C-alpha cells in the first residue's frame, strides 16, 4: 500500500509540474534602464520572483487563464497588468515609472543657497553665523564669506554680483524688512538689528530668486523665524559691549509660547580695548527690546508674532578734509520699530495658506557741524561750500505690508502657489541749511503685486520652476511684468546642473527723490548656469552668471543742492564665475569652507559720466573659514580669512564749461586682506545636569592688523584725497553667554560636524 501511495503521489506531482507555465521578462524604468530588486508576483498566489541586476526575472506557475501580474519596489509606482496563462511560455516586459520623492528629487537651486531644518547646514545656520569670527554675530556679515558678495567695509548691506546694497532686499517670514540695518554713519558700516538665533532657516539668493519676491535687482536674503521652542528657556549675555537677556516660555500643552528680551549696548569699554580713529564725543549706545508669541493651530498650522523696538545714538568728529584746523562733527539719533504677524495653516485637500502683515517705522535726526579746534560750531560762508557743512536732516518713515500666498500640493512634489502683496510707504525728509532754510519732501507709494509660480517635477532627475510677477507702483505710475524660470537636471552620481532666467524690477532709491522727471522702473535680466554636488558632509558648487542692466537711474544736482534722479538712461552689465566648497568629512572634527568669486562689471548710472566699474566692486574675492572643536579641552577654535583685489575709486565732478560730469581722478585701492580669530569655551561640557550652561567667547577681528583701504574722500577742489579706512585696526570682543533650561553647548560642537 505504501509503494502504491508513493507512486500515485509521484505521478500527480509530475502531472502538476508538466502543467506549469514559465513567465519571464525584463523590468526597466521610463528611460529604458534596468531596475533591480523588483518584486514580481501573480496576485492571490505565491508564484513570483525578484529582478536581477540586469532587470531580468523568471518564474513558473501552475495557474491558468486570466491572472493579474504585479510588480513593486520602493521609489516607483506599483505596476499591475492582466495576463492570460496557458501552456505556452509568457513574455512580460514591464516599464516602471519612478516616483518623484523629496529624498531623491533634484533641487531647483540655481542662484540660491538654502539652509533650513530640512536641509541642515547646506550653507549657513545660526551656529555658523555666531562662530564665523569675521561676522561678530551679524547675519549679513557671515554671508559675506559666500561667493557673489563683496567685502565693502565702509557701508552696510549686501553688495552682490556688481549690485549696490540697495539692490539687495531682506525678508522675514515673507515680509520685507525695510530697515534691517542700523542707520548709516559716514564711512562706518553698521550691523544688522536682528539676532541670528531668531531664525531657523535662510535662503540667500545671489540671483534668480522666486517670483514670490520683488523690488530687488541683485539678490534676496529670505529669513524664516523659529516656531515653538523645545522647552522653556532663559538666557543672559555679558560682554565688553553690553548686556542682555530674555526668556522663552513654552505652554504646558506645548501648543503655544511667548518670549521677551532686552539688550543694552554701550561701546565705552570696547573703546578702551580698541583704538578708534574717530573722536567719539557721544559713545555709541543702543537700547533694544523685542517680544514674540507662537500659537499652534488645531490643523497643524502656526500663528507667529514678532515685535521689535530700538533706539540708538552716536556722535563723532573727523578732521575736515578742506582745512588743516577745522573738524566735521556728525551725530545721529535713531528710533526704529518693526511688527510682523504671520499665519500659516493647512486648509485641507492639499491646500496651504501663508498670510502676513508687517508694520515698521523709522526716525532719524541727523546733525552735521563744522567745528573749530575747541570743538565749537563754526559758520563760514566764503567760500560757500563751507557753509553747507552745517546742516540738519530729519527723516521720518512708515512702512506697511500685507501678503497672502496660497499653495496647492499636486501629485508627487508638483506644487502651484499664487498670491498678492500690498506695500505702503511714506517717507518724509526735511533738509535744513545753515541759515535755517528748509527743504521738506515727502514721498509716498502704494505698490501692489500679484504672482504665480509652479514647481514641476517631470521625473526625480528633471524639474522646473516657472513663475511670473506683476507689479504696479503709484510712484512710477506703470505696471511691470517679471517672468522667472529655472530648470534642473540630476545626474546618476547625485550631482545636478541648473539654469535660471528672470527679469527683476526696482523703484528709485528714496534719497534721489523727488525726481526731476518722470521715471520708469530700473531693470535687470539674470542668466545663471550652476553645477553642484551636495551630500550631508560636503558641498561643491560652481556657478556662472550674466546680468544685463537697463533703465538705471541717472542723477543730477537739484535746486536744493541735493542729488536727484533725472532719467532712466543708465545701463550696464555684470558677468562672472563663482566657486564654493564646504567639507566636514576630510579632517576629523573640522568644518571648513572656501569661496571664490570673479566679477567683471561696468555700469553707467547716477552721476557716472560713462560706463565704469562701480567703486564697490572688486574683480576677485575669496574667503576661507575653518572651525574645529577640541572636546577634551571643551573649546572651539574658529578662523576666517577674506581677500579681495583692489576696488576702483573716482573723483566725479561737474564741469560747468562742458555742462556734464567728468572724472578728474581715478585709481585702485590696495588689496583687501583680513584674518579674524575666535575661541569658544564651554565649561559645562561633560557635567551631569548642570543648572547653567555657559559659553565664554573671545574674538579678534583683523588679528594681523593688515592695512585696509575701502575708498577715498576728496576735498572740494580735488587737490587732496584721504583714504576711507576701518574705524580701528582691530576689534577685540570678550563675552559670556549663559542659558537656563536648554543646553546649547552640544549645538556649538556638532551642529555642523
């Protein structure tokens, strides 16, 4: 009986095997490349196989008739097809469509550096900024170590790719910040008003920025403020320049928070460490306070408010350039406020809304006096230009903005967004001459814009961003249309190439208004070609660009003796190549980056007699930043070195005989060199549950005391010129920063290592 049973089983198995059908084929993607590791099965059966390295697969099945064959693998759209199994071999070739995912997709990045929570440290975050020695904790100063920027030390702002500082705009949570920097002082660059730890993400666009932003010919720095803190925390700072402190209180349900801070700055003690060439008879003094709240909505959105108020004053004397005994005394008092409230939320069905309102005011009272050797005011009317050195300026400004952006996620990463901006500005300036004659002027503007933009991902390797912006300004009285487009392709080694094009428009600067004639917008066209390879530990980037300027503003002297816009007859161009390399891998516990920029630019604008290289543009600039944290010593060492070839300088004067502006003297400054160094000591490192987390900081700018000349000032008749140099050879900073409730020491060590 056992032998018969085995015989029957063998016969049955043979019949079953003989009835099986062989299924074979090849798996490829939509570009024809083989896909390995794909799971292929017959639905509702155990029959199937996995594709090999060449995409081939083969299996047998005893199923008959109509069946469903399925194929799946992470990163590709699942495949399903009906087939008929019979006695003959079945060939099934399968083409799988790759899914577009954030992890694998190309990044549309031509012209922009991005750093955020999702793209950690791609460029510069808050820790990067405060540990860059040359920056002294200033947001924009740290960005001067990136390619495309200029080492301009006599004026604040970002000078990018041949553009002036006013051609770069700074945004916070989508809203324009009109007075990001403290008010200007002659020959001394002021710093930004805002703490870098206020921001969680940055986008520095040195060209080709999104259609969501406008009114910037050169670049946009887009800052995103932090959301809810991780826990309640407090901090205290004591340094040679002042003291400050604040608190961030997180609600028990972790769905809301509020915070306040106050900082007082007085440079009296710093002046004891650093010798200044100016005679400061009013030591720079600053009071700054801010407040914020954050509320998390039920649908996962966020309402954020930030309010800021600051006041500052300073006064100093310089030797008068036209005299051997007289002095020029300059003083300024400033009061600035800024309010910003934003709401972002999920509206359902893939829609998101981001809306915001900002309001800011600025008040400057400026006094300039001609003084004698005893520091007494002196009035000289012959020659008359001496009399004009006694004047006052009263500036009052009010700005408001409302903004709304709607965004819709489509399939994959495809996204559309559109919205509108409204800007209101009112700037009133009164210029008071030595004899009390007043020249008041008020400039108002209502600027409205609508914009739309789409991110289009064709595959993980090919994507495009298309957009356009439409604006109307009452000041200009015209509309402008600014198309923007970029395309990016990702290679097999995860590197990528991008190309971007866009038109950008801007209104005239306030200081050249009211204009002497009807004006149009100034315009710049950007063309950008980029190649980059980005990993978690290394970034390599090379970018070539060309900018074409048209309708730039030309100026002449008005009846009040001030320079005023007279036409849009200016033009120019800028072209160059930039390199950036950041490496956290090659050397243990070392993070460093190198940047280099080549710039060739000329423009005919303002009172230039013809197209020349602007005095703020150097042909070659380079920076090296190196950081290392030595854990056994609980100490971080940071070094930065910046270099730039000499910048051109000119004396431009009006020739009455020729009835035009002429250049009477020209040259180039010496090369710019500066090495800065800082040390951070964290005594609480390694201790268990310390109550206070302390960071000691020592920083020295221009350690080697290298000579730096930014420009030249000329006497009235042009017979004498004086170099514009930094206020001091070196700047030494010593400070102690304490935090309660949150240990920030580890961030300082490994945030970028």
